[in-house]
C-alpha cells in the first residue's frame, strides 16, 4: 500500500504554491507562526504536503486562552510540589503549543495515549485539571475514565503507551471504524528519549505493517532527563519513520497553529485508513524534567534564553495584537481567568481527602477476587498491628 | 485558622531527608504574595526555589543561609493577616530582629526529625532503634547522609559555623580554597610541572612494590627518583602501596578566629561516623586481640602472582591476601560472621566484606557483596573497583550498607595495629598493620623478615575468646604460608 508514497495522501502533493520556509531557516520545520508572531500562509512538509489553517478570530483567541491557562495551572502544580503538597510534578512549561495544538486537533471520537506530562492535552480533552494532581499527590490513581474522555491514563513507564496505542488502533481498524471522513483515529504521545526504547520501535513496526490508524506524536523537548538529543539520535527523529515505512514530519512545536495543522492532517489520514505517521514536534522543556531534577546541572543558560525567545505564548500574543484579533481587555481577562482557576485548583488540591491505605485494593478488579480479598485482609491485619492504630 | 503559619521544609525530591538553605529571597518584615519565591534550597537532587505557601508578612526566619535543615522543620513563619493589628505579647516580634527564635515546636523538630514528636517510637514516622526514623517503604531516612554535588562557586562549609550570625541576604562567594600544592624540592632543582622523573626500571619497581612515585622526593639527578628511594619508601611504609588511601583529607587548612578556635559544623560523613562509632562502642562489648606474623612467604607469593601473565594487569596488594585469609577463616568459623539481634544471633552464610577507606568525604566503608564466592582474581577486581568508585566519590549508599565483616587497613598510615571499633551490626573487624622488615627468629636464627601485626576486635556477646583467637590464628596461619593453607583448607 506504499504509505511512504505521497501520492496516496489525501491532500498532499498538490502543486503547492511556493511557500515560505520556517523563519529559523530550517527547511525541515513546518511553521505557520514565526517566533515574532508573523503569520505564514502555508508551509510544505517533506513529502510535499501543504499545511495551512483557517481559524476564525474566536478560535484564535480560544487557542491563546488554552495556552495561558495550561501554563498557569502547570505553574500552580509546580508551586504546590515545592510547598510539600505534591510528591512530584512533571512540568509542561515550554511545550504548551505542541500539546494544545495537537490536543485541539483531536476529534471527539479520537483516542489519546499520554505520557505523564500531557496536562495540556488532558485539558483539551475536557478533563478536570485536578485529576493528575491526585495522582501526583498520591491520593488516587488519576481518577478520570479513559473511555469517557477518550484519553488513557498517564503512563509513567517510558514509551510503553505507544504499544498500548498500537494495539488499540489495530482494534479500531479491525472493527471497521476507519475509512470514512468520520472514522476514528488514535494518537500516542512520547518524548525524544522514548524513541530509543524498544517499545517505541516495536510500536512503529506493528503500526506500520498492520496499517494502524495511529499518529505517533513525539514532543522532542531536547532532553531525556539530562541526556541531550545528540545522544539520542544521529538523524532528525521524524526521518526515523521512513525506515518503518510511514511518513514523518517535523513541526515547530512552539507554534500552536502548525502543531494543529500537522496533527489534524495526520489524524485525518489515519481515520481514512491510510495508516500511521510520525510527527516530531520540535520544542524545548523550559523547566526541569520533574521537580526532582535540576536542569542547571546539565544545560547552559544561553541555550535556555535562546528558546525563551521562541516562546509559544508570546508569539501568539504578538500575532493577535498585530492582527487586532484581541485587545488589552481580552488579555487581561484571560490572565484573570487563569489566576482564578489556579487559585481554585490550589484550594481543591488542599481539600483532597487522604484515603485509607487499604482502599488501594478497591479498584484492582471490578468484582474483586479471592486472592485480592486475602491480600486486603492481610494488609488490614498489618495496619492493625501498629500501636494506636485507629482500626 | 491560625493567623501565624509556620512553613516546614518539605521533601522536595521523593525521599530526601534534608536540605541546605542557600539563600533567603525575603527578609523579616517583607510583605509577600502567594507563590512568591522566598528561599533557595539545595537538596541532594537539586537546588530549587520554594514559593510562599501563603500571602502575608514574613514574621521570622529560623535558619540562616548555609544551614542544613531536616525535612519537616519549620524554616519561616508568616503572618497571614498582617493588617489585622498587632498580635499579643509573644508575637510582637520586631521585624528588625536578626534571627528570631522559632516556637518550641520548631525547636523540638530540629532535635527530633521528622515530625513534632506526635508519633510514638516504633511507629511509622516515629523514632526507631538506632536513631532511624521508621518508614513503611522506600528510602530510610537518617542512616545515609545525603550527598550533594558541589556547585559552581560553592557555598563554604564555614558559612554554617556561625549559628548566631544575623541572616544576611545572599552571601558573597567566599575566598576560594587555594589548593595546597606540594612544596618544591628543597634543593631547588625538583621536577617542574608535577611531572615525576624516574627511569622505566624504577617505575616498574615502584609499581611492583606498590609505591606511588608522586609521593616521593627524588634524590637522583634533577630530582629524579632512584631505585633506592623506592626501596626506602617501600620498606618504611610498605603498605603505602595500598590502594585504599584514596586521598588525604585536604581540608585541614583551618581558618581560626580571634579566639584561635575553629568551629566545624558536624554534618555529613563526619556526623554519620560519629553516630555509628558511639552507638557501636557503647552497645557491643569489644575485645581486641593481636597477632604478629611473619609474612615473608606471603609477600613472595604475591611477587610470583604478579609475574604471571594473566595477572599482569591486576592490582595485587598485601590487602588482597588478607581479605582472602579472612574469607577462608570465616568458612572455618562461620559464627564470627553474625549479628547480635537482641534475642537472637543472626549467622550469615554470605560475607559482605567491608573495606574501610579514607576519602575526601571522610571515612567510608564500602563492602564487596558475597565476597566468599569470588575467586582470588574476582576479589582483586572487586577491590580495585571499590577503590576507583570511592576515589571518584561515587560510592553509593547500597555499596556501604549490608556489610557483615570489615577490614581496616591502618598499615597505609605506617602504624602497626589498633583496636578498631565494630561497624554497627557486625561482630568482627580486622586491623591490618604496616608490613615491616624486622629482626625475626627464622629457623633458629635471627633474620630480617617481613612482619606485620593483626588486630582483631570482636563482639564478646557472640564471640568468646576461644573462637576469636582461633579465627585470628587462622588468618595468621594463612598469611604465614598461603600455599599450605590453601592446600589444607580448600
């Protein structure tokens, strides 16, 4: 079926008008909004696909609001960890555009498989942002229904979710839910470090040969904890796809518009039955890997500053101002909404009940099991063996 | 809800027990907002800014910069409603006060980590035997000193030495510690640039004898090291060859105040060592026995070993034979490899052989896991690896825990023997002294022989004089004639 052949892609290979390359001068990078907030009409991918977006002013403002809210809520979670209210937090700072762009590109019926950093995608799926905080506070396992929101549980094991997503996508295909405009697609999130995992490479193979309706969405944030990209790969990550037999594209992950366009195109290809593709969202983790990490030990300040200049929110704001799509009142209102929501989030986190340790047995199986019952009984006896135990 | 809130240092990184206050970003009297950065704290994992948990006015700061604070200890108190008028007498704290006193609870928390005494002994979170904090799972606090990596323009240890000093914002980096370079040779024509001059055969001799050329002052032309220099060094402190002197603690350059006294805060490895030594010394009744042995044959056996092709690249030292002797003797007397556990004695079928090492961080005792199962070659490699790890400062807590029996190689310091203190949980420790050329009665005549002294301390609750003596005697017999002992015992 020659998925590498661009002739079969739905909207690719049109005799695209010559469009501007990315402002970084990198011909590989699909970009629709430069770091200065200058809008680019269309961009051409490595296989000739032409990417463009056509949003209403309201939609542009909505994307900006998403970006600001997601960043603010993430910052609040980081602060809560520093104040001893969360055990750990993996900040998405700097990766908002890649997450909001791809998250908003999902259609209701599409299924997403996140890592533990996809707070922005989670937000776009309509899940209460407090959900992951319960997980990182250690009071629940995450708490949302993956089937209801079409957003799987956070996966801590690096890259494991790409196999889950591949199996799920194969199921979608076998159920005959692909092949139409309203077909179903699946997206799997992972990072640059995960591309070195066996799981991810296996997922590439399976998704490819079974023509799974799957978009591999790699947020290349340049570091696998402390390991820089040059220790991860010798070729641009998106080019890995070619070896597995499906198309790959690199998008400016700090450009919410391009991230949206590229993801929407890949999802549509998948839902039409044209198989998987790989998106490399080229971005930067502005913060630490997690709150247990200190990035100043392995990267230099000038590098961080260079990426600061490519900030996803600043460029969107500049664009909205230049095009007079939004005014100062709008920006102030968004900031105020972000502040209110983050304070609300904090209050609710501090009010989260501490569950009894024995409740960890409650949600393993819907109807329990004899072995589980025995474990629960043993654990209860153990807890009661402590002096002053209340139960 | 109380108006005054104390903020306790949280666990900033999944199982940490302490953090060092690097810099206060606010001062007493400042009005602060929610999430405003208030303090920079460095833990073993990261240096991070902590944002304020409450808006309000800073009422007191309990620990100056440079202090290491345990998790759970109050570090700052904040008046969350400063506009509501003055507080009662105890709370009219002058904003200008340099270092206010924390509340009684705060002081208690400094003494008894990690909570405020609400937890009874033995319970999770409460104090457990040995000063540890009882935890259900995960990283046990207290027994391993948190290690932190040095930072650029590091904060000096001295900064912690003035608990009464006022809290100053952001101390300027201290005068850097000037590395103490070795004095140039007295004759003025010593080798320049740290290069050691020696002819290849002399280098080979030094390698064979385990003498570090860099530690010698050459008496030859241009300050070069001669064969005689090496031999003199080898016979003076033969065990100087020992790989286990990792580095002399070079921090002895004291800075004395006007009272000509220096106060060094007790923390890190020093603190841990002190705790372990006191605990062991005052719980296990120690007995120490000595044995002087002619190890000439053993030294010759080592020489023959070094000459073998397959051992060419292996670091072979007298300590290796001592370790082998101990491991074989343990097989003959398993009871010495045990732990006193109150109402029972735990005898172990495995030997995690501890080797005490002096490092820049202080005394550490990494151990070789299940050393009894290793061949001599594997044992040599394990000992070399252990030294290289210690030298690099990378010895992990896992490497240092679970030891069952220890050797301390005091010979490297040129002394004959000692009465070592047992590492907690172990029942025997062997001190290996310097190997010296001494007059010794050999085959009825006084001859110069290579002689060393062994000192064995053991826990008299478990090991009687008879057992301890037999164990020591076996080690001595092995070192007196390794080949015969190997034939007889294995």
